[in-house]
C-alpha cells in the first residue's frame, strides 16, 4: 500500500483516518472523545485486532477521561450461591417475611371485600361472552346503584361515552343528567396566520348557530362503518342492548330499518326462524308498529303449517294486542 492510499483511507463507522491508528499518533493525541472513537474502532475489529494498540489506547483514555463510558465493562450479576452463608440466610429470611406479608394482605382483602360480586360481574361483562348456563343476579340498574357506593363512600356518577359527529370537530357528550353538551377542542395558535384561520372558523360557527337546523342536529346521526355493523351482527340480545345505550336515535332507527328489511327477505324466502330473529333485533334497536305486525304475521302463517316445528301463537297474540292498543286504526292487526 502506498503512502498516498494509506493517508487517504478512513474507517466506515467513525470516519477516522487509518493513519491515526498508530502508537505515535495516540501518544500525541489529547482529545479524549477522538480517542474513545479510536478505541471503539479497535475493539470492533473493523480494521483488524491489535491487542497492544488497543491496550495503549485504553490507558490513554483512562488517563485523560477516567469516567469515560467506554472504560466500563459488563459484570455478571452475583449469584446467591456466591454470597456468604450469613448474608444468604439474611436475604432468604427477608424474602420469606415479605411473602408472608403479601399472603396476609391478600387474605384480608378476600375476607373484607364487599364488592367482589360487582367486580366479577364487570369482568365477565367486559369479556362480552359469559360462560354457558351462567346467569348474573344483578341487572344494569342495580349494578349502577351499587357502583355509586363503594366501601360506604359516595362516588360521582359514572361517566358516559362521547359520540363524535361526521365532521370530526364537534363532540356530543351525554352527561349524568341525560342532557347533551357540546364542546370543541381548540389548539393554541402558534402564529398570526393560525389566529386568522381561527377567526374565520369562529365567524362560520356563529353564522351556523344563527341558522335553523344547525350541525348540532346533524350530530345526532352517526355513520357506522361496515366493520362496526358487522360487529353488531355478532352480538346477542343482551349485549346488543348494552351497545345501543349511548347510540344516537337516528342511527338506531337506521339500523332497525336494516334489520326489518332483512327480516322481510327471510320471511319471503321461508326462513321464519331468521325472520323472527331479525324482527326482534329491530325492536331492540327501535320499536315500530310495522315490525310488531310482521312478527305477528309469522306466527299466524306458521299456524297453517302443521308440519313446521316452530310454533309461537301466544307471542303473536301479544304483539297483535299491543298493536291494537297503540294504534286502534291498525287494520292488519284487527283482521288477523
């Protein structure tokens, strides 16, 4: 290798000239940070392994910067078998005392916990699917009343979920009294252009507030994605009721209409069990006389088919009586 090539080459990692990897240069260099880079390069083996040069560089770094991180060496943690007998015995005794304290604490919690039933119910309900044949003794109203008192201490009402509108700017939040409040998240402007943009938005909001049918009314509608709609389809009746608690009425009506249409299609194709299921889900989402009518007609139609295994005339009679009570002019219910 010629001198020109030797002096022009540099390392890839730290861009150090190859000529600096020399005893003479290391002896004259007083920059600890450059020496640290050289030491890392020598240890990496990028330019080969030179044990004597590496030791010399390490001693030079130790002299200029004794607390340098490159001088630290990894030491394996000491094992308990390497300790003295007395020290090891003391550690084992302390550990056993800690285990006994934890065990006693857990026993006190198990004996004095009066809210285990509530916690168990919440845990099971969060998993969405309960064990087969398992029923809970508390309904949602009793659970909410008990949750408001925990360890004989009055707690604030449970917070409700937030429903975001279509424009992703306005949020409708249901508070504990059932009233709707509206809020908007505003970030702190950084310059004058952002202040001008905010001023235009405020003017636009004031204009919309003065107009009838403002965007707040549109906030009652919520477009569900196909994935969310598919998720609702998998829920049973009880889980569906819980999911619909904070859903806007316009969305519930829209979903109920879809379930009714599916029930009508199943009824036309002769799949009456699916039709009853769709009609019941539609009534859970939003009760309408048309769905009661259709569900009653299914049972009446099945009465004429003696070989059909499903028969629920009592439910049909209840639906028809409910229809005539709510709407005395309902011709279909009276004729049936």
